[in-house]
């Protein structure tokens, strides 16, 4: 029955010659950890789950608030106050009951990061602060894990792949995090809900390509400006 379900569910991507049965099998055996189930994390989780990534971990300690709902599309108003990680897990399991989803409803810290990250093959960072981003990066470097990185600000987004098969990492691009008081965030500067949708989907796309073995970003940073549609790829 599982083979038939897999065929019916995934055949529109399996028929791509770049994917095929072999690529779909790679997706099924992959283990991906998503840091943050917010604006970036929601589309990342939706698309890697529906593509058939076999095991997905979700790390988030926040609860759902009403101001999240314009961009965090896994949640509804009647779920306000519930934990994001467990709520996202339940929704993702409804989207695709053929996969395994693990929720870590806790803050990622220097004490637990290695234990959590080491259970997965690829880490996708949808966090919204530099402290977590650098902790995730340094943990991936120590454990030899590939990291898909994305960030948003205003109408602009960034995308990169770090620490993949010997490629560079976040500290090679930005050696030290900026001072927290100098860093704007969504609560102070706002964000149009579609922007994290676009960047999160790009992060999911790059994650799937990594798993399947398709060409991906290497020592490159994408800058995506959506107000006037500018797209720049920088080497580092």
C-alpha cells in the first residue's frame, strides 16, 4: 500500500528525469531539521513535507500570537496561545501522513544544540535572531552538517548554503554577529507576509535539491530585492 500511496502522491515530481525513483527514495530517507516555525519556517515545513522528506524535526519554543497570522500560514486564529512546534507538527502530519515529524518545543541553546542537530542530515535555519543563527552555524560546522540559511528584512531576503562538502560557513561571510541593539527585526520594522513565503520556499527548494543531489549554491549568497525585483548572486 505504501508503494502505491507514494506513487500517487509524488508522481508529478518523480517523472522529472532529474528526480525519478532514486531521487524520491533519497527524499524519503532524508532527515531535515528546521529551526523556527515562524514566517520562514512555515513554508519550509510545508514544502519539504509535501515533497516527501521522510523525517522532519521542528525546533521552536514560542507560542502562536495573533500578529503571527498574516505570515505564519500553518496556524489559525483558534490556535492562538498554543506552542508553534507541536501545532506545526500536527498540521504537517495532516498534510502528509506518510512522513515522521518530531517537535522540539524548546529553545535551542549551547547546551542542547549538538544533541538535537546530530539527529539530522541537513539543517534549515529559519530563525529570526543572530544569536541563534550563529549557534546553528557553529554547531553544524562542529558536527559536519549542511546548513541552508535564509533571512529577511523589509522587502529583501537572503539565501545561502553553508558547510556543504567543504564549502564555507556563515563566519566566513560575516565573522561576528552584529550588536543586538543595532539589528532591526519584524516587530520594529514590519514585514509583508509574502516575503517570508518567497524566501522560505526558496530555502525549501534548495533543501530538496541538496537531498536529491542537484546543483546547489556553493560559496554564494543570493540577495533578493522584491520591491523593484532585483536579484543578485555574490561569491564569497
